[in-house]
């Protein structure tokens, strides 16, 4: 007992030692505040005295408010009586002093005052909290007090800090340090007390075992709730501390038999004060943080319940309802529809609840309550979205939940009636028939219908909705049911033909047509943009349902064709009834078709069929024609990004059609073959040059970024194929591969001569469309490919199909190269003279120089006999003839200055 008294005395002395400097700091602060007030009173008194001494006309100058203005005689007028609250006792001769003039401007805060007033207080608050913890630790290490006494003293210290903070708040409203209101001493003391209370309660449970898990659980929750309640007086920092403590308290308490239901009730108990404080103080961040924290607890609750997912499902539905009410319904209940703006933060939180619902639905632990859970959560989100236009995103989130739940629905087990998780099934990936098929189909039929119907009704009854807000209702009403239909089709039929689903898609399309007519009748007298947006959504959905019906009833490859035709139909409807939303639907369908083709380029997952007339022609040709015509239809009401996207997709589909047809022909029906040949490189280069010519000519006729950039992309592709494929990798001189075909008519014509001709045509076209450097580069490519063809064709005549460079050269072949250089040079010279083309004449000079070098260097050393003589004779005759031509046609003479 004596040791306990001695320990208590030591502890009391320590507390007094801590309290003395704290009291001193408080006294210094109060003294400094009083000194500032006294300084302000003295300054005001000096100002009054200065006005009394100064003449009436110079009072403003004396006070430093501007130059003196001479007084002018003013006729006497009765002064209006001042209101009672404005009267004050002052001498009759003293003019009134404004509050701004009487109150001195606060001096600018320097580094010393910042460190002394702001950081000192914050660090002091942290020091107080740590001091309480260290004091308890010291008492434990020295064994001064028994555990109960330590906990009691910790609680008393916490109460003292909280009480001191509340006393200072009441004594001085907003007890701030001079010049800086953010360093609030009462709030810091209260926060330190809350931390000490948390530490004391947790120590009583974890260190000493004085209280059980249940009591600790409740105690920590009460402390957190009281902290949030106190934050209404002490500021947001205490609210954040309380919410953090409330959400983290369950992690501090362990139990041999965890109770998920207790955690569900606890979280509902602690988020309600957070929502209330957020509503009272207009702290939206606190409400968002409370909803996020409750959502994050879904996974622990689910795993605590092991095979029983009912607590997690109830928790999600309950917390989603609370979040929907406090984030959407309560703040925006008085906002009219025409002033509603999309609340992105609340929309993201509610979407997160929908995604969590999808994850829970896919688990086995959801059990037989799965359909009720999905329906309840979807209806909670839908109700929030329908009631409040600011969170119309919640209606779309409910549609996402419905589609996602049907996608991840557990599948029927192979043995017995037990379901299996979709993501852990073994065997065929397409064996995904859902568990409880009747309930699955009933939910797929009813839930999307309710969501779409409610969204359309909300869209139709609103007036003046902004388009970004109305777009979410349109998305829930149109694409939502289509996504559910596709999900159910995959899960039930594994993408096989199904006349039943085709019939359902037809009925759904008819329903959308009726909905569009209903909206059109309402829009006949009301040109509301939101109604027209809904009209566009339903019309697009009707076309999409028809496309899906065709897909369900026909072969797999018709999916691409059906969507392409639906895009064309959508463009026609958009042009007929001028619905802006349908224009964007065309672009969205185009991206879907593009993704489908990227997923399976052969359309049917294998051999597309015979040459030319095959699935490639339908799968790429129909989309190309459809999107080109869709672009022409949409362009009637203005050329925008959607029109450019439609034309770009048409060009891409057409290019892919030609590309895969080439590979289909050259690789025996396998468009995805891994090998690459000389003929294929030449044909693909030819295709690129043909598309570049076509788009360049269109750009000349009507400048547009689609044509300009498209032609440049195809031109770059042709340059790459020519430089890498034709001249290096697949060049027969380097690769040693045999040239197919006969001596004259062979693959060299398609690989080199045809691309050379098209490159020359592209250069002529570019002269009118682009800077001269583009035409020059293309013309050089044309000459290089032409030279390569001539050289390889000559070697094919003398060496046969094998043109490898290591096989050597004959004298006839060497002489033929010289003749070819001379002939090309002469032909270019003639073309340059007849067409007045300076580039052709310069190119001819290059070929002639090469011919001269060839004859004097190569032929002189390798040719013998008559071949050598013929080489030099032919070169001489050609050069003399060229000299005469230049003298006759190109050299300017005084008598004929017009000839160039």
C-alpha cells in the first residue's frame, strides 16, 4: 500500500510538472492577446486626438487618407436619425470613426510568428497525446501502479484534456492564436484527449484483459461517435479522427468467434453520426469518406461469415441505401431538374457499390438469396437515380449491376445441385450454363425491364434536363437491356444459334420502337433536348436489338454484318429525325465492329471459305460499305467527328479486306499464316499505294484530316514495305528464294513493276496536293522499284528462277545491265522533254552517269571480245545522241529564245 501511495505521489508530481508549462503557455497566449487589444485601443485614441487637433478641412490629410480638400459652404439640412444600433456615445465635435479605420490592419506574419503560433500549437497537441501514452508506458515499465489505476488515470487524463478544450472553447469563442485562426487550441486539446481515450480503452482490452471484446468494441465505437459529435464544435480534424477511429476499431479487437452481424450493426451505428455531422456542418468529404469506409468493410464481413454471405449482402444493401440518401436524396431534394448537374463523386461511390454487388453475386456464399440481393441493391440505386437528377448515374449503375450479375452468376455443377464459381470451373470455358436457370431467366427478364422503364419514364416527365444528366437515363434505358440480353445469350447458349433468343431480341426491338413512338408523340409539342435524347437512345436500341436477333439466328460471322447494317440504319434514322444521340451511336457501333474483327480477323474462327467470295468479303466488305454510306448520310447535317470516324472505319475495313484476301489467296485459305513472301510484300505495297492515291485525290478535291492523314499513313506503309520487304528481306538476290512464274511473266511484275507504276502515279498526284518534297520522295521510290524490277528481270532471263547473287554473272547479263541503264535514261529524258519535267531530265542524267561508270569500270574489266566493243559503241552512240537532243531542244539560242 505504501508503494502505491508513493507511486501515486510520483505520478501526481509528474502531472503537475506537465501542467505547469502548459499553464504558462496559456498565460503567455492570453497576455499576448490582451497586449494586442491594448495596442489597438491606444491607436484608436491617438487617431481621435489627431482629428481633434487638426482643422476641419484637413482632417483627411492628417489621417493619411488623401490630400486636404477645401471646405465649401453647404446649406444646413436636417440630419437623418441614426438607427439605434448605430448610435454610440461620443463627443459632439468628434466625427464618427468607421470600424475599418478604428481596427488596425494585422501585421504581416513573419517566419518567427509562423513557427511560434502555428507549428508550436500543433506539435504541442501531438506532444500531449504522446505524453499520455509515454506516461502510461513509464508506469508499466516501473510497475508503479496496478493496471486498473493506470487505465483510470489515462481516462482521467483524457477527460481533463477534453474538458480543458471545451472550457477554453466556451470561454473564448474561437480561441485562436493571434493572427492565425487555423491553430485552434481547444480543438487540438480535444483531439489529444480522444487519442488518449482510444489508447486507454484498447490497453484495457489488449494489455490487461480488464474488459472483453464486446465491451471494447462498444467502447471504441462510442468514443469515435462522441468524437464526431464533438467535431461539430471543434472542426473537421476531430471529425476525421473520429471516423478513422470508428472504422479502424474493429481491426483492434479480436475474438475466437467473430460475429459478422455485430459488425454490420456496428458499421450502421457509426456511419449515421458521420452522415449527420456531414449534413449539419456541410462537410461533404466526411459523408464520402463514411460511405467509402463502409464499402471497404464488405470483404472482411464476407470472409468472416465464411460460406454464409447473407451479412455481407445485407451490409451492402443497407450501406448503399444510407449513402444514396445522405449523398444524393437529402442534399439535392429541392434542386429543380433544369438546374441539376451531375454529381461525379456521389456517382462514383454508388457505382462502387454496384461493382461490389457484382463481386458478391459471383460467389458461392451468396446462396439462394442471390436474386433477392441483386434486385434489392439494383432497386436502391435505381430509386436514388430516378428521384434525384444529380445522380442520374445511379440509374446507369443499376443497369451495370443487372448485366454484371448475370455475367458472373455461378454455373450449374456437373454433379448434384451445388453451384460452382464461374471463375474456378474446370473443363470447357463455354460450358457456362447458369445455376438455377429458371430464376436466372426470370431475373434477366424483369430487372432490366424495370430499370429501362423507370429511366424512360423519368426522362419523359422531366423538363429542361441538361444533356449530360439525361444521357445517363438514356444509357440505362437503351444499352442496358441489350447488355443483359447479350450476357444471358452467352451464359445460356454459349454463343450457339438460338431461335428463342432471336425471338426475344425481336420482341425487345418492337418494345423499343413503341417506346420511341411514345417519346416522339411527347416531343411533338415539346422540343425538349432530353426527350429527343431518349428518342435517339430507344431508336438505336431498337436497331441494336434487330442486329442481335439476326446474330442469334444466323451464323457467327453474321454478328459483324448485323452490327454494320444496324449502324447504317441508325445513321438513316438519325438523318431522318435529326437526333444527335444517334450520330454517336453510329460511332459506338463502329468501334464494336472494329473490336469484333480484331478479336477474330477471319470472321468465322478458321478458313473463311473459297477465294474472293468468302466470309472475308462479307465480314469486311459489308462494314466498309455500310460505314461509308453512314458517313454520307450523317454529313448531310454537318461534318463532325462522328462522320470522320465513320469514314475512317470504312477505309480501315476496306484496307483489311484487301489485305486478308491477299493472304487468303497466297496461303491456301489461311489468312493468319506466319510466313511472308516476295509476292505478298509486293501486293501489300501495291495496296498501300493504291489507297494512298485514292485518298490523296480525295484530299485534293475536298481537304479533310481523314484523307490527308490516311494517305500519309498508307504512303508510309508502302515505303516501309518497299525498303524492308522488297529491297532487303525478300529480295531474291539476298534471300535466294526462287521467283515464281515464267521467264517474262512472273512474280517480279507484281512485286516490283506494279508498285513502281503506282508510286509514279502517286508522285504525279502529290504535285497538286502537297509540298514538292513529298512528290520527290515518291518519285525516287518509283525509280528505285523500277530499277530493281529491270535488274531482276534481266537476271531472271539469264539465270532462271534462282537469282541469288552468289551464283555469279554472265557477259550477256552484264552487257544487258548497261543497255538497260541507257534505255531508262533515254526514256526519262524523252519524258522530261515532252512533259517539261525537270526532275525526269535530272533523273535521266543520273542513269546515264551510272551507265558510263558501269561501262568504264565493270564492263571494261569483265567483258571480253564483241561484248566489250558493243558496250562502248552503244554508250558512245547514246551519249552523242543525247548531246544532239540537248542542243536541239534544251539549249537556248538567240534566234529561238522560247525553246527551253
